[in-house]
C-alpha cells in the first residue's frame, strides 16, 4: 500500500465519522423538545399511529386475499 492510499483511507474514515456525528447531532437536536408537547402535537402523533395501524391491517387483509 502506498503512502497516498493510506492517507486517502485515513481521511475517508475521519470524514465519515465527522459526517455521521454531525448528522446524528442535528437529528437529536431536532427531536429534542424537552419532553413538552402541545395538545396539537399529541393529536397529530395519535392520528399518525392510527393511520399506520390501518395501513398494516389493509396490507394483512390483502395478503390473505391473495392466497
């Protein structure tokens, strides 16, 4: 392995680690609301969970019909 390949590999590893760290930090910061949710946010999350539940039920039913 030449010196150029070694430095390229090392710089790629460092860049990937820094990129992952930055992305994860941004996601954590966006998700942290301090545990305080408004009634509107709770209602939105509840309706989203219900829609996911209905979609899974529909997928299950269509799989059963396809047998």
